[in-house]
């Protein structure tokens, strides 16, 4: 079964509309109450009066939840800095109370009827303002190696600069949804669209003042997550559970798209300042940088996101002398959170932007500058981990150069640009080196439960959650392979905290590694018990007969599997250790064509070679590579989060809070020609069946598109023009970059 390109296990259910999501279950639940938030119209304010009585006069309203109703801890975060019901509003749209009603419209009208008085307070919206006002929170890690002073002394070329780049809205198809109910013994059952059922369980328990064994959380499936459902669902689940506990009726929390965008966290935007040195051959000698992430109003996952950003500022490049400081700005915006790549893309963008900017000044082609600085096998990262299999990056790089006909196409592009004054093409190639494992070592564990029934059929349950990424498909393939069965004999049950406890989030691209190894472990335990039985039977004995015989011999036919990633170590205080099991590699070459009059562009061709080890499920992996790449293109070129920074009454309001104002990549942004290949002969020892993670690394292949845009913009100016490009590189940003390039050439348009 392993390595076969089979469809997603729920593909038919998805396309026919039969797949059930959390809110579909709610629609089938009798006696349901609907929750609606009372949202604050200030970025920062103190609540001076909260009167819920008018809401109770609205027909259909059953109850209004406030801080006084919380029997346990009034906090929805793991850092205890996120009051579920705040007395101080920290961002525009912050929920200060929740209305429960028999129908959603009554709940909405009830929320409008709640009377709240506020005392507005000063607010910080932009990360640059936070820096100026010294508004920071959390740890300030420092990553360093070598002697940067000596490195700069050995540098014949030194550059300085800064870059500020935006975050990203997850825009999963399914918004946050939770359904809570209470059984006859007072036990709480929460069905939730969550990537981290165990943490949802823990937050619900401490809000209600219960032990974890009194709360069960189940995740059927998610309509997308991308990291946005790792921490953010917990508070909404707690609201549903609190309402159910107080009313005795099931309670549904399901955010509208606008609520989801205005109330939940995004990818962290960053500001970075840097100084870099090169020798005459274009080899990196030293780098000093300060990375400031926009954490929003509370910590959430900002500290580990920042740590990973620092650990990926090198991307695929050897930097002998380095000192990078990180800090988290506190602003009055949604609490920013995990997003595919988890800080890795932000760190890597800094070094890719540096190389793209300085290559023309160094007089070295950007692709050659990148290649010259690649790691070689066993060179250590700045945090001290040897880079294993670095030669695979060279192999993928060369494969892309060859299969994309890179050299010839660059000549063709130069010819096109010479003959077309109003449009320019650009072609760029960029690498990816991405570490796989959770930053926090303890999270690198997984569990599974495998049942073999008397008829030989198999049921598996594991701690990972399915958000469309194909994890369940891979787990079915792992179990079928381990047991030597057709995949039709194996079924997968929904993820539940009362089946596999103490699970880690399905995140960090580690879902298949952790849970797959745990499933394999459980299957191998069962096979070991069956081995003596099989020895007594004829060689041609069927699986079904073997299982039946074992049952009558009173052999245990189920097992709990477990896996902990070996060889990991991490000292967050010194930012040193071996935090990653391995590195995933990838290379992309992208060609774009830019209109000089408008800055509009199209991506004409993309060639990708990506390292997934020995693929567990090639069809799933190809889909993840394509989807991750396009999501990366969205972040880098289209998706432009904007908050109102004015001094008016709407200060702090998210201006891009719907699909009409927030531009997402669609079919029209897909490359006209997209070619994806998996790197061959790339098995990774120690990972389940030699496979490698695929969820996050492909997103960073999209750097090739941004760098191709830089090449195209540069072609509007003189040879060797250096281009500063905003991120996201929207058509507007590209237009202004073109104008700046022409101005330097004395060709500015009037």
C-alpha cells in the first residue's frame, strides 16, 4: 500500500457533499442553542458598564454568557494572558460577551441589544510604532555563531537594509466551529474543528473547573486549518461548553467569515533590519539582523514562531558568522498565531530578500549567488545541528536547471525583454531547507490505537487530525502495509481524546511522522502476538483464519502504539541543539511576465523538484506541494492584510475582512504551466517507511515567484539594477518598483 498513488480517503465524500463537518452535526442536533458574540468597536478600551438585561428581552434569547458565569478559570490561552471574557478590550472586534438563543438571528439581535460602555485607551496598530514605543512581550531570543566583527572585517562588500512584510489570513473554507453537549452524568462532549484536540480539552476543562477526564473532544475533520486551528479554537469550544453546562442544552458556536477574520489570529507579519557581508567571490561572511514579529495582543504561539524564524534565517546557506536577535511586538490586533511554516517562511524571506537585492551590486547572477552559498553535508547550522543530506539540495537544484531548460530560457527572456519595451519577463530559481519537528521537544510524540476484530477487519484511531491534507489516507496505507492487508480491510475512526490521550497538535508537518510511526508500532505489536499462532498453522492460512484462531487462543488483538522522535535536543535559553529530526529540501524555478503600465503580472511556468523521502502516498504529496506553493504565492504576491491606522473611531479595525477586500489566489493566479516532480532516491532512515514531511516546506518554494518578479522589474532599468520589492508584491507594489527602477535609469514616466 505504501507508495501507491491512491485518492484521498474522503475525496468522494467531499465532492458529493456527504462529508460531515462539525457544523453539519450541529444542524442535526435537536434542542440546539446558537451563540453570537458581542464585539467591541475599539482597538483598546476599558469596559465601564456591561448590561445584558436588554438582550434577555429579545424573543428567543435564552442566556447571555459573561465572566460571572465562569466556574473555573476565565482564560482561553495556555499562557494565561487571554481572558475569555475581558474587562479590557485589546483589539477591534474582541468578544466581551456571548448571547445564546434558539436561533442564530435571535442571538444576533440579542448581541446588538447588549449595552456596553467603554473608556477608549491608546492603541498601537503598526509594528513600527510598537518598536518606537518599546512595546514588546515574551522572550527575546538571540541566535549567534562565530565572530561577526571578524566576519565583517573579512568582507569586501557590506550592505545594510530593512524589510517589513505582511502576515496572512488562513481563510480555511470552514470557519471556526464547535458543538458542545452534556450527558446524563455531567460529562462534556465537544465536537470541534481543531488541530489540537488535547489542548482544546484542557482549556475547556480549566474554564469549567473540571478534570480532563470529564471532557471529551472529537474532531471529525476540518475544512482546512493551516495552523489557524492549532490554538485559536479553544476559546470558542469553551464558550460552547460553558453554555451547554449552564443551560443543559447543546450549544453551537460557528463564526461567520467576517467574524472569523476579525476575531482570530493570522500569520505574523515581521519587520527586519539587517547588515550582511560578502567576500569577493560572493560567499556570505557575516550577518547581523533583528527580527521583530507582530504578535498582536497576547502571546499565543508567538515565542516558538519567532524561534523557528531565527532558526530558518539561514535557509539553505552557510553563514559562518551570525548574530540574530528576535523580539515580539505587542499591538492591539488579533493575537497572531501558527500558520503553515510557523515562522520558517518569515525567517527565510529575510535571507532570500537580501540575496535578491545585493546580487546585481555584487555583479553575480542571483541564481549563481545562491548556489555558491549552499550548505555542504554535515556543515552545522547556526544553532549547531549538522545538515544531513545537503547534497540532495544540489541534486534537486541541478534537476530543476536541467528539466526546466533554465539556461536557454534565460537567453530567450533576454531576447524578449530587448524587443518589448512595455513588458518584461523574469526567471528565478530558489531553494528550500526546512527543519521537521516541533520546536518544543516534548511535543514530538504520537499515539495510536489499533483494533483487529474477529472477522479480520481493522479499525485504527490515532492522535492526528484530518484537515484535508491526507493524513488519514496515509495512516490507512501505513496500517494496511504493516499488517499486509488490502486497504479496504482497514477503517479509520474520528480523532477523540478518550481514545488516544495527550496528543500533540497536528502541526509542524509532523502528523504523518509521529502518528504513522505510532500506528506502525501498534500493528507490529499485534503481529508479534500473532507470530506463534501463525507458526502452528499452514502457510496458506488466511488472515481471517489466523485472527479467528488467535481469538480462541485468547490472544490480545488490539494494541496501543506510541512513538517519540529520537535524537532531539533543544536549549531555548541558548538557542542551541538538534531541534529537527531531518531537513526537507526543495527547489523551484518560476517565470513571470510583467506589464510595465500597470504592474500586473502572470506566472507563466513553474518547475518544482521536492524532497518527500520515499513517499507514503504520492498523489497526496503532489497535491500538498501544489497547494502549499500556491498558498505561498498568495502570501508573497497577493494577500495584503490592512488594519485601519487612522485616529478615527474605526482605528484598529481590520479593513480586509472579507473575500471582496482580501485577495486570495485562485485559478487565475495558477501558473499556466506547473510541473512538479518528487526527488528520487531520497529515503530518510528513521522516518516511517523512509518518508518525509510535506505539509509546510512547499509553501516556501513560492520565493521563486517573488524573485522572478524582481528580475522582471530589474529588466525595466539598466543592467545590474538592484530592486527593492515590497511584500506582498502586489501589482501595485510591482508598479511602484518599476517606476523606481526607471527613475534610477532616468526614464521615469511623467
